[in-house]
C-alpha cells in the first residue's frame, strides 16, 4: 500500500460521490420534518454501504463474479433514489408510512451489501479503501469550508457595497439640497434685480429730476446718457448672473437627485443578477450611470462640462 492516499474510486465513483458525507449530514438536518419524521436513523446504513462499495471499488475485479459490478450499480441506483426521496420528502399523504418504506428499502440494500459484497473484499483492499475514504472526507470538508468562506466573503462584499452606496447616495442628496437652496436664493435675487431694473428705467423716463433734460447739445446729452446706461448695464449684468447661477444650480440639483435615486436602487437591482459575473457587470453599469453626465433640461448638451467635479473624479477612477 502506498504512503499517500489514492485518488477517487476507480469504479462507481459518481455514485459513491453522490453519497458524500456532506450530503448525508444534510439529510439528518432537515428540521422541517421534526423528530418523528426525520431520517437520522437512515444515515448509519448509508455510511456502511458507502464504505463497503468504496472498498470494493479499489479491488481488482478478477476476484469477483462477473455479474457483481452490474448488481452493485443497480443497488446503488436504488439507494440514490431513496436519498432523492428523503431530500424531497414532505409531511403530506400518510408521511409515516412513506418514511417507513424508505427506511425499509435502505435497510434491505444494506443487508444485500453486507451478505453479497462485504465477504468478497480482501483485507489489503479494505486498507486502501479506508485511506481513500478518509482522503475523500477531508476533500469534502475542505470544499465545504471553501464554500463557507466564499459565502462569507460575498456577504461581506455585499454589506460593504450597500454601506458604500448608501453613503454615496446620502452625499449626493446633501449636494442636491445645497444646490436647491442656492437656486432658490438666485431666483429671488434675480427677480429683485428685474424689479429694480424696471423701477430705474421708469424713474429715468418719468421722474423730472432723473430724466435727461431737453437739450440740443449732443455732448451734454451723451454726458447725461452714459451714467444712466452704465447703471442699467450693471443691473442687467446682475440679472444675467443670477439667471445663470439659478440654471446651473438647478441642473446640479436634478443631477445629484437622479444619482442618489440610482444609488438607492443599486443593491436591489444588482442582487437580482443570476450569478457573480452578471452581478459584477450590473454593478459597473450602475456605477457608471451614477456618475455619468445627466440631462436635466436646464442646460444644453455640453454646457455642464466640468461643473460636477465629484462625479467626474469618480468616473475617471472607474475608467482606469
């Protein structure tokens, strides 16, 4: 016998693998069936059968009757059907009798393997099979631990992603609120500037003290006109400034609100993916959509270039 454990069983490997310790352990943990309808008592005979078949699988077939391999395969298929029935078992339609039928079938197969197969196994092959069974059990344990670690890592990544998107959504909501407040102030200031412009224009026309005096002197007329035009120009510039600031802040308000909405729906939409690859692709698309240029209706295409430095910085990071 070699020092290192042999590989998988050379015969009936798939059927033996379907009776793995991990699967059998799950059969005994079906909590929905309760203690009366559970299948804990089915585990010992299933383990015995698995050990017997594993030992036989490493033995040279020359020591066996020719028909034995087919008979073993047939009985293993019957056992696997019983295991499938246990996994799909529901406490309806005379469950106690159906459970007893399954247990009886497993016990009958156990008796067949012990009387028909076990006596044919040589001691040396039992030692080899035992080492193989231990190696396979360890492999199942490592695989189960790896799956648990993968699930834990996925859970951590999901929690971190949800926390990150929630914080980013809150940031954009705060930005939107600030721009909303600024836009409101610009609107009030612009309206006040328009009123001032109208009042000054009316005053220059109808108030005798402010109106341009009747004169035929061009130089004198220009001297009186220039200060009035300068004052009106300053007020008009203020109106234009307030109008532009209102438009820009409304654009940033709407853009940040849309980004916040995208990020709020991000976890639920991404989790609807069928696998990790699909979820990762959806996450990238959502992240790019959250920081891409948004049409708000307040600015024309291209006019918002460079306005939202935060979103542009995130988008540049995603493109690297």
